[in-house]
């Protein structure tokens, strides 16, 4: 594509050099730059792309987008100065790939918890209805039935536009995507045209990045602020911040709730480990999901489908036969009638919801043994909170490593223990090795007990000292309980 067409997508403060060159592709990683590319100099937490402009010029970059011009400019290169390189990258990527979001019905799901389940339910639902559909999620990305590895909740702007362009080429007409607060702040969704936005909830998380809860709320709200009048905004009235999300939106606002009058309503009639009997807008339906939080996710998916014009009864029929998402309250039966529940709960609210759900269902003779940790290099303030929640709702707790990343696992455990009283500490064990912790929980269990393994859910790796090795909670549980002589 000619550089002039890409420049027309932004409002540059200054242009230095020829603008009539052809751009072969877009790149922001200086290590990957090849001749003829347009390079975006992005300011990040660990590095500043502006420092690598001389390197990419030496590699043959045809043009550079930056927030300030370098001291020395190569006459063979075009330099485009913009107020925000991240934002410009989103707009220029959309132009480069032909604005694929305009050719899709694009719906974004945001919130602290429930994004993956809701987006995945919608992806499965619309495929079951006969549509070709794309999915961008924490667990995996899909271009119809083609799997594309997911490295983070929301890909970078270049990946998003390329994936959506591939979706259009594959004949997809819908795309459902998770929209993280990081993605909003970092303009990864710039250049996208959303037809709908869904809000699940907002609770304590990511304060290592946003610093304050108010800033976290503002980041989520920015997504709704940017919606066009042609879009719909679907919010959860059971979350007090639901109304806040749409205070300044141009979109048509719709509501859903489990507890109050709303456009879409659901009530739990029966709840068990096998599933739930629900009343959705006056229609009773059985779902193979467990817990109030999953009832909320199912209602959100149902409501979104209604706003997208799907028949109500067909929506409920298809949702009733769907299986839970991997690592989201996944029930795994072991021998001796010991049950494991694998869940991604890595925030205080999510952990509380899962523990409350288990305690509402389990019998008096069944004990709950919880294995839980907290991630390294992330929000430290939630560690003691999660520790108190785990101890308060469990018969026994094994504190362990999650993904310690570059932190000392024992320092993370110290932070968790800081939230416990002496009597609470007596009900907990600390075992930094996660495999040993799961094995210990099994040894502590009796026939019929429930073991909650929280924090990693679908993940199949553990990151220690910056190195990822294979680790799957479900796999480890089944291996340990199989080897146990009980």
C-alpha cells in the first residue's frame, strides 16, 4: 500500500521525507523489521521504540511513525510524527488491512471476570446457527474452525487487524472478542468499529498497572465512550458500576440482571455440580454450567444474541447443550469419589464466587480443600485479600505458586500470609511447588471431598524466573490421584 494512503488515516503533526513509497507491511518490533516496512516507535514499560529508530533504518525500513523526530534523519526514509504512536498504529493498521471490522458484526466483551466464557459461548452459539465466526479470547483465537494461538487477552493492534482480515477472507460474518482494560488504554482496539459492547462486572484487579480502582473503571468506560450511535451497549445492573460504563456512550443501552428489573432477566431455580435449572425471561432451561457467575455469563450471551436478532427459543436450546469453557469451573472426577474443580479464579471476587458456589452445593460431610496462589509481578494488594477469602471459605487451604514470573515464590506467599490472623494461618499450609501442593491436597482429602485448584484454569504452562514450562492443573491432578494408593 502506498504510504500516502496510510498517512491519510491519521493526523500527523509533522512529516519529513517522501510519502510516495510503497509499504510492504507494518511492524513495531525492531528485531523483526525488514526492508520496505513501516515501523512504529512505541513507548512501552520496559523499552522505548524511539531508541531503535537508527537500527530499523539500517535494516531498510521505508518509513517510521514516532512521537518525536530523531536528531538525525535519513533522507531515504519518511518520518511521520504523531501525538500517540499506539493510536496511530491502530488507525493505520485498519487502513492497511482494508478495515475488516466494517465487514464483520463485531461485539466486544469487557469486565474483570466472565469475558472468556461469554465470548466463547457467543462464538459457539453463532457457529451452531450456521455462521462462520471469529473469536479473540484469552484461551484461544479462532478463524471459524481454524485455531490461532492466543498469547494474551487482547492481541496488539497489528495482530487484531490481520486476524480480522483473515476472518473476512475465510467468510466470517461475526467476530466476538474479549476487550481488556490494557487494550483500551494502549489503543489496541483503535480503528475497530464495534456493533456491540458487553459489560460483565468490574472488581479488584490489575492495580499494578492502573494504580487505582478509579483508573481501572475509567479504562473500561473508555470502551463504551467510543461506541457509535449505531451500536448497542449491554450492561449488568447487578454490578453498581454498570451504569457508570454507559454514562457518556452514544450507543443504545440495554440491561440484564439476576436480581432486579432489567431488559433481560434470569433466575436460578436449581444449582448443582452437574448444572443449573434456570428461568430466563420466563422460559425454564437446563444448562451444563454451575454457579451464579455462570448464570450471569449465560444471561449475557443470551441477551447479546437477542440484540443480534437470534430467535429466543433457538438461543436457549443451543445454550442448554453447550459445555463449560476449559478451566472455568471445570469439574474433574478422580477415584475414591474425590472431585477437583479447576478454575481460572485469580481475583478476589472470582475466588469468592467459586468458593461460595461450591459451599452452596456441597453436602455437610464433604470438605473443601483449596489450592491457590497469586501471580508474580502483578497487583500485590490482592494477595492478602485472596488468602483471607480462601481460608474463610475452605476447610483446609494449601497456598502455592501460580505463575511467580520473576518474583520469589516465597515472597509472594509471605504477602498472602500477611492477611491472615494466627488462627487463620493454622488452617493453611504453604508449599511453593505447585505440583507438590496439588498432591498434598489429594493426600489431605477423604472420600467425597472437593479440591478447588484455582488461579491457572486453562493455562498449560507455569512461568518461573521468566521461563515457561509445561504445567496443566487438570493433568497434574489426574496424574497425582491415579498414582495415589487409596
